[in-house]
């Protein structure tokens, strides 16, 4: 029997010149393609036609603990992008060091997250969008 191991501490996110840290305990990174990928239609006689989307953009959601210093980094990058008039699109990589999943693109913070406060440590959900991405979903060692 083969045993595979996933270690969330070995998933590394780099955005601009910063390594992003301080993620929430549960689901903390989500990567989703924006485009349709490969779509198909069927004609009246059953002939199938496919269309290949050239849209390789992705939507990335990073969920940080409200106490994470990376919130400061994300806020700063968002402010710099706004103040520069759009000059703040930065390189982003996400890599699972115990597996083969790899993501790379130029990304930007869409807007600051909603910020709730309560009796326990909450999360901050940062939404980013990218230009064309290189995205490979793999398994683990």
C-alpha cells in the first residue's frame, strides 16, 4: 500500500516580493479558472462541436487570519495599485512543496476584504484576479 502525504505548511504563496503567511486553519487557498475551458454544443443531428477558450485568467482567494501581518502586505499592494493608476499587478506563485500542484501568474488584489470583529479570531478573505496563468493541478508525494 502506498501512503501519500499532504502538509498545509508546505504550500507556499509568494505575491510580489512577499511570502504570504498567517492563513486560517481550514480552507485557506482557492484557485478557480475564470474562463469556460472547453465547452461543447450538440447539433440537431447529434454532431458535437467544441470551443477552446483562450481565457487563461484565474480567480485566487487567500483567507488569512485577522492577526496575520500579510493583511498589511495585501492592503499595501492594493493601495499602491490604486495610487499608481494600475501599476500594481505583481507576480504570484503558489506551490505545494510536498506535491506537484503549481500556479503562476501576474495578479492584483481586486478590493479589500470585509472585516468583521468578534470574540474569536476571524478571517480576512482576499480576492485576486490574474492575467493568463500557468496552472497545473497535481497530487502529493
